[in-house]
C-alpha cells in the first residue's frame, strides 16, 4: 500500500467548509448517499471526492488516523465491553437452548448477524452445538 503524504492542519484549513463537513461525516460513519443528501450534491460526486485520486482522499486518511489516535482509549474500552457482552450473550443463548428454546436462540443469532457454518437438519436441545462464526457483514 502506498503511504500517503502527511496532511497538515494548514492543508485542512485551506479546504472548503463543504469538504471539511464531508470528511467529518465520513469519519462518523455516514455513507456516501447520506453525505450527498446533506450536502446537496450528487452521490457520484461525493464518491469521487474520496476515491483513490480524489481531492479528499489524503485529508480524509490523515483525519481518520488522527481520530483513531484521539479515541484510542475509547476504542479499547468499547472492544473490552463488546467481549464481555459477547460472553454474556453466549451464556444466555446456552441457557435458552437448555430450556428448549432452540429456534428462538437460532433466530436471535441470525438477527445479530451471525450465520451458521454448518446447517443442522435435526435440531434438538441435546444435540445443539454452537456452530456459529463471526457476524456476516451488513451490505452498505
């Protein structure tokens, strides 16, 4: 991967306010369609701004790096909380399966974005094994 030249604060100050808003919205997780709607621009225009050769690619990458550095402690804390919540959720699912709520448990996993690695034809509480992988990626 090609290393991008460092963007300075002065570089960002020279950007138009609309570009700064687009960068911040992208950092916050907005999709191109949403950015285009808010900024009253065509979606393809916004995509072009952030493309490999786009005028906002370099400032966006630098701002994203800064944001990650600024929020490193928060990100770590959230990762730890997610791990704890995952363990609690798995324990709750196992309890539900033991209580005979197999289909409800499978439905909960499916809604959370998990997909089975292997399809189980004959489902009974005594035969259920956790055969779920990581959550499937949601389409953007």
